[in-house]
């Protein structure tokens, strides 16, 4: 369950002119940035900035990101603003832990706690075509984010939905999932008999 904290976010960071143009030019889906393009890779590997939650363009961007991640050409279960050329802290995540499995947007999301218990599962990425690998992620996280009103919320998330949040928030830090694969290979973990190992069939939605 989400819990409201006693603070409001007052960050006044606004969209840059080129970002506003990306958001307001056209409607519906946006171009998905790919690691195969040098200029687009530079955006994908740049740390993003917090937004002013009350900026009306945030909801415009969220709507276009939703259309993009639900588009059959590259359907996924999550998307981050850098993947459409915007280095701002906004993500969309499909909440598989809720009855209707809705897509929800999160402004300035932060992971403020991670479980030491890890789970391993197959991951792909909208920005990295034709590649999937096994990635270790924390089984549970505590998430903090802002509402459009500026109110700050916190909630605990676990399972596959927590994996999606970790993947998308990594995008805001300029981190791509192959970077996590390199890290886990450098720091081996101990397998537990109770660990859950997930996999996905070829053609499954990508993060």
C-alpha cells in the first residue's frame, strides 16, 4: 500500500527547449532511442534530472510514453523518459501486482531500500533490440515518488513488478541492464534453494 509522507517536492526543474519540442510535436507514439545510434546512446547513458511535478507537460509526456510502450511495434512492460529522448525523471511501469495490471506513471522515482534477497530473470530492453540476458535484481524494494500535486509517496514493491521498477529507474541513472550483468559477473552471488528463477519465452514484452 502506498503511504503519503509529510513533505512535498519543490524542485523547479523545467523541460529544456528541445525536450518541450519532443513532447509537443505530434501526438501518440514517440521515437524510441536505441543504443545502436551514437547520439541516442549519449542520451541513454546520461543521468536524468528531477522534474517539477506540477508542470502540466509531465502528464503530456506520460501520455505519449504510454502510447509508445503499448505500441505493438515495440510493446513492453515499462519505459523511462530517456528512452524517448528526455533526460528527466519520469517512468511508466505495468503494475502486475495489481488486479487490472495497469500502467502507472511515476515522477522523480527513487529506490530508498533494496532487499539483499535477489532473484534472477530474463530481461530485454526497448532500447537494446534483439538481446536478452539473465539479470539479478533485488526481490523487494521501497519506492519513493512524487504525485502531480507535489506530495511525496512511499510504498513497498516486490516480485516481477519490483524488477520493472529497478530496470526503469536504472535508465534514469544512465545505467543499462548489460551494465548490471557485468556487475553481477564481477561479484558472484550464492544460490539459495528457495530462490525464484524466472524466465521468459521468446517474443515476451520487453522492459
